[in-house]
């Protein structure tokens, strides 16, 4: 078995509850405030990044908390934290049959949700290859210790308004559904059809609701922090590519445009096909969805009367940035 992982194939360290863990942490010794902060960091990094080596985690913690603990104390903490329930700390040799024995700094923190099935973790590993880490300031990073935390971007607000104003869900029901959509977007590698069928059975009961949802959701996904992007959003990855001189705009070919025009493929079907692309192609997916929206606007004549946007107004693309610092550059 090469690079295969799953619940039945992984020897997880035994899980302990807080009552068993607390005395073990105090033996290091660590102040209660110190080990609680470290646990919060590890939980937050598991949720935001999905996978992160202890070496990188230590680098971030040390930069944001100089002299909090020594490297040796962090190693002792990691030995105990391997028995935590909120996150996993695993060695490659425990996870993969061809995993090599490495130093403790190369052990990795994992979000337990990546062991949802045998393929989710492998998708995450592949998606992260060659990408940098998004590192917010300390207060923001620690917010991710709550698995349902999301930045209040215009795209997130629009999704919430869709659930409450269009679908008419009660606040508690909308909150549960919003969190599930967030977690599936950030962590799980499932298609939009499966997501809708699993999370929203019977809710999108008209074509109009489905069309609105797909547009709102793909904007939300493009501006959500992805584990496969090591915390960056797909739109931020597009901006990074732009800075590197990599093309940041795609055009749908004449064949696809003709299919949309003659109705052999509907915008809904095309949007769903794009959303089904693999997680490692999130930046390409974002560009294709923008190209599709452009074709739809052209078809509807929307581009003939462009809407003026103030330079200091929020950018209509939903990035959360001012227009002058985004599409108005």
C-alpha cells in the first residue's frame, strides 16, 4: 500500500479525555495557560490547514508567542497531544505503509475530518503540494479552534441571507446548514450534487432557488479558506498567480459557448460540471466560474450597461476588498 490511509489501516494513538490529559501536561511541566493555548493552536491549525507539520506549527507559535515555551517543552507537549481527540498528531510511519521514520518535527497535525473516507486525506495531501501557508495574526488564527468559524465576508453574508431570506429557514436551522456547507467546502472533497442531496434534501425545490444557490455558493466557495490551499481562498490563489505572471483569466471556448447558447447545456449544468473539478484545481475552478458568469451576463445584455462602482466601494466580485484594490486596479 503506497500512500494509502484510512481508519482501518492506521494505528492511531489511544484517545484520552481532558481528565486524563491534564495531569500529563502538568508533568512536562507547563502552566495551565500554556498547554491550553498550545491545544487551541493545534485545534485551530487542524481546522484551517487540515495538515501541518509540527515544525511549521512550532514556527508559527514561536513567532506569535516569543519565549512561551522551549522547543523541548513543545516536543513533550506533542507526545502528550498525540492522545488528543480534537486533532491528530501522527507519524508518516503510522499512517502510510511506505512512510519513513522521521524526527518529531516532521510529525504532522491532522484534522480528524480528513479521515472521513479513504480518499479524502489523499486528496488533501495532493492539493497542498507546493503551496505556502496563510498565516493570520494570532487572534484571528485562534478563532479557527471553532470548526464553524468563518470570516464575515460579503460572500458569507450572501449565503446566510439566501438560507434565511430565500429558503426561509429559522436561525438555528440556517446556522447548522451554514456550518455544514462551510465544513464541506473547506475540508471535504465531494461534488456539489452530493452536497445538495446530503445537506439540502427538498430545500431547492424550484429551478430559481437552485440557480440562486449555485451562484451564491460558488461565490462563497471562491472566497472561503480552503485546507487544500493551506488556508488561502481560491481567489487569493488567483491573485498569487497574477503576481507570479501566471494567467488569471480563462475564456470558455466557442464549443462550450455554442452549447450554452443553443441550450444543449444549461448554465446550471455547466456550473455543476465546473464545481465537480478536483480540489487541487480550486484556482482554475474559480476562473472558470467567473468566465461562465461573464458569458451569462453577455447573453443577458448585462455588459452593455455596466454598473458604476465607487473606487472605495466593496468590489462587486465579492472578494471583500475595496474596488480600487481589486477589479478596479
